[in-house]
C-alpha cells in the first residue's frame, strides 16, 4: 500500500493486552490505520500489560526522545521462587521457604534498590552481544557476561503483602528491568523471587487515561484511530518545547 505524502503523524497510546508482543500491537495498528510507518516506544514483555506508545508517521523521528523518559509500573513479586527469566514465563530454578517478614524488613530490601544503583540486565533481553540479542543466546542455553548499567528509582510504594505475593508501584529510569528489580529484591530478602505480574501505567507525561484497548485498535476505523492520536503540536506543549 503506497502511503500519501501527508500521512497522519502523532502518538497513539495503547493499553497492551497480555500474551502479545509489542510488535504484534504495531502490526495491528498498521493494518487498522493503513499506515506502514509505525513504531513503538519501549518494549513490553508478552506477560506485561499497560501503556505502549506507538509513534506514527513523522513522530517516528522523536521515538528516541520519548523512550528516554521515566516510567511508572505496578507489579507483583512472588517470593520464594526464582526462575531463569526472572519472571513467571521462565523455568523454576529454585524454591525456598519464605520467612514471616515484617514491614520493616520488606522496606529495607526495597530501599536497597532506591535512588541510583546498577542493574545487571537479564539474559532474556534484547540487549545485543556481538550483534546477537541476548534472548537468542539464552534460548540456546548460553549465558554471557553482562555489564552492569546505571539506573535509578525515584520512588516506590508497597501496596499489598500477602505472602508469597508483594504488590508494588515503582517510578524508574529508562532501561530499567522490573524483572531484575523483582529478582534482586527476592535475593536481598534471602528467599528469592520473580516478577509474576507487570503493568506500565506511565511513560513520561503519557498515562493510560487516553490509551485504547487492543480490541478497539482492531475494530476501529482508520480515521477514528488517527483522531485518537496525540498530535505532534500537543506533544511539543506537553514537553514544554
């Protein structure tokens, strides 16, 4: 399909459903909108739900800018079980008893991963080693040395603790792996843990408030979706440009 020169441009906010990749959402948008030039900002794992920003037309030029902003997630850590992917999709590596932690012990573990610190990216990630994504090496059973990366957490909140589950909200930098956060907190508590649920609720100044459900993305007409986009002019105002 040949696109006209005046192809619509902007950011389409989507509330990603579980069980699909970020690329799946882009493919649906391309079909529904009849526009090929669509990308996404910040991959969400298939297990995760929530805010996925699609850049359409000329908005693809500000993709890196939009991806560089802080994010907010809500999630669940399941303590006592570690997995090879650090989330619920992986194979169980170890299971341990969970002590009866008090609130102070729990907060102390979370506090260790607050402010500025370094994370070692998980093997199941899109980071490349000698041009090959780590997840492809992981599928072959290979593990390679990963360099720690500087990240930061500006704030966190514990919203529920019913063991083995702990619910949390975290505001963090770009390039932050919430799976690794869950794994590291489990390790700090001495019983291990993995990420069992994840939802992105904010990216920069964009929230779920204007996000379309995937079913709407599939069923809506092209013009309706174009009208739902955040325009480049509005983005400029939001960013104070």
